[in-house]
C-alpha cells in the first residue's frame, strides 16, 4: 500500500514533534520559511555561548510528556528560583502573602479587604476577570502594568480568555491556600528540565529522528498556495514545486496562513505581539540568583530578565555570563541607555561589566487576545478546520497561549488521531481539551 503523505507548515517545536511521531508511519515533509529550525523556541551560537531566544524551560503536569521528551534528548533537572520586583523589593514568585505583609502591610490589608468585599464585575475582559478573583489592589500591583507592557494594550481591551489561559492561580484565596499547605505545584514548578546544550539540542535531536524515519525538513521554503478540492486539501505549492498531500498540518501564524487561502472576509492584521530580546554579555561569572525575574511595574522598560547560565552552565564560558532582557518597546540607542541605568538601579549589572550587547527580535512572539478581533480569529480557525484533512496546531497555528510541553502534547494527540483515521468530530473533542491548558511558571 502506498504510504500517505503529511505536509507540515513550520519547523517550530509543534511542527517538529508532529513530524517526529508521524514520520514513523507516513511520508512527512516539513516546510520552513526560515533558514533554521525552531521557530520562536530556538537557540543560536554566539562566540563561546549557546543562547536561547529568551528563557525556555521544560516542565509539565501532563502525563507521560516529560518521559516522551526524555526519550528524544537527555535533560538536566534544575531547581527553579524566580522572583518578582515590586516597589523597590524582590519577592518570591509566586507572590507570598507573608512577604507582602512584612514589606507592604497596608497593601496586604487592602488586598485582603478588597478580595473579601469586592464588587462582582462582568467577566468580559482580562482586567475584570482578574479583579473578580484577586481584588483591585492585587490586580493593580502585579497584573495591570505587566499586561499593558507585554501586549502593548489596555487590559480593558484584552479578552478574558487571555487571563484564563495565562494565570494558573484561580484567585487570591487559592494562592493563600496553596502556600499555607505547601502545595504550589499547580501554580509554580519546584524543578524544571532543560537540555545540557540549550533548546537547540532538543530541536536537533528531533530533526535527526525525523530524517532517520525518512521524513524531510525543507528550509527556505516559500509557500505560494494551498489547493482545495471538495473541501479537502489536495496539494501545496512552494518554491515552484507542487506536492500532493493526504493531510496538511499548519503550525504557522494565522495571518500568514490567511494569505494562502481564499477567505478574504476575515481581517487578521496585528494579531501577534513582537518581542525584542537584548543580550548583555557580562565580564562576571553569574549575575542573578534567579533563573528569571519579572518586572511588572510600568516604570521599567523591560518585563523580564533571565540568565542563560541559570538554565545550564554548559551553555556559557566560566568567566562570563549572558543576561537576556525582554521588552516589547522599539529598541533605540536612547532606550538602551535607560535600560542599562534601570538594570544598574536594581542591582543586576554594572555598566563597566558589559563586554558587548546585541538584539534579537521575534516578530510574532505572543498571540494577542484583543476583544476587538478575537472573534474573527476564532471564525478563521473554524473555517480552516472545516476542511476534512486540514489541521491547525500549536501556539501560532491554534492561537493558543501554551508552552512547549503543551505543544508536545498537542502534536502527540494529533499524530495518534491521524494514525487511527479519526474524523473531525473526534478532533473537536480533543481540541476542547487543549483549551484547558494553563501556564505554570
């Protein structure tokens, strides 16, 4: 019997994991527009460093996923330490009420009173959803400014779905209960896992397995069209080459995909948020006690700072270290000067320690859940998934705010679904499970 063909758009983590499982039973072709694999979860070499595009960790609550990842690539087990900087002090993350009570007693009192006697608001925005569960004081302290910085939007204009997916804590009393009973596993990982030589090691291992199974990964692939025949994808055209396909999986951004279809009635402009990562190479062994630190306050240009050595010492030379500073702002020379001054003010570096700095940009880093167009996004997803042999998958493809372990789970479930010849009604049920994913930092 002739082997069926699966074409996959995108060689990010979701596309590669899909190809890894499906290449065991199908002819698999992965099309990637860039000249390297990894998507938003890639690493790169810089002199004596192996650097990620921001901090990437592997942690999961999903059964068997870590075991599956370990089959592909050996992993280090890292004790997690991360903090949040508020009003001149570093606090453990997730926030401990006891620390707030000691350093900000009035804020702690207002938080408790606000949580007990808050007025119920309609759950129709990111802001209202979180105020209903944490109170106005706690919302203003740790959620409001961070949201406006990372998504460049007024939190009132963000869809409540973003809060449901992004905030693992159900509310302030859930947070207090978790800490009192020392059960924070649902809101914060005690340990995480990481490849010895960066996320690139995991991606390279996936690529080797795919190729060993007979699959192909084609880089610099410019996809020009998708052809449909009676509500089925029949072929794909890229770089002037036509491929007939039995299944098509798209993990690429929805706005890019929409340009390949005839669905012109749905506007999908500016639905992803760009991220700039500023790398500071420092002449010192270590800079942080933490793996990463959140800076939610509006006065800081950046929202998160991480250190590559906090994930693996094998990725950096012994006498130097690399800080990764994330901002959604446009980075100019004047802004860099301010960022360095702010990093100095919170004790993370000294200007004289900076050996060099450079910037990497992820154009479509985060799905942007604005209320004004989230409905259009869902309409487009439903339109495309109405095709019998077409599947959307991953953070970009399904516009689902999820982590690498959840991408892996998605890919594994889709591969099994295709292998057993499941229909689209069964797939709808599986997709509802994906909506239950929550981010655990």
